[in-house]
C-alpha cells in the first residue's frame, strides 16, 4: 500500500497549532533525534514550522552533537537547550 502525503494548498496562520515535534537529522555517520521540540503544525496537512529562534537553537545543537555522536542518539529538547 502506498502512502500519499497531503499538503494543504494554502496554510493559513490560524490553521497552525502549537505542538511538540520530534526533529530528526541524518548524517553520513549518525542520526540525531531531538524529541519535544516546540513547533507550529498545520492542522490540515501536518506540515511543521519552527520559529527562527528554535531553528537557530536546533542548528547549534545538531552541529555540537554531530561531533560527539557516532551512531543514533535521542535527546530531549529542553535538556540539550539548557546544556548549551
């Protein structure tokens, strides 16, 4: 069975709801998973949006962790933000 992802044609601001999302970044040598990241999610299609601040923090966290992780690692967002 083939899964088809539906994306809303127009995502209005009032269709986005606050939620916690799991961020996954895959590299050649590792996979970093960060759980419970604050995000806005489209209630129609599920598209995920991070604020500029959250995006910058995720980039900093992933760049730092990529050096330390050699396989798969799972982190809680609040804990790695506080450790930064």
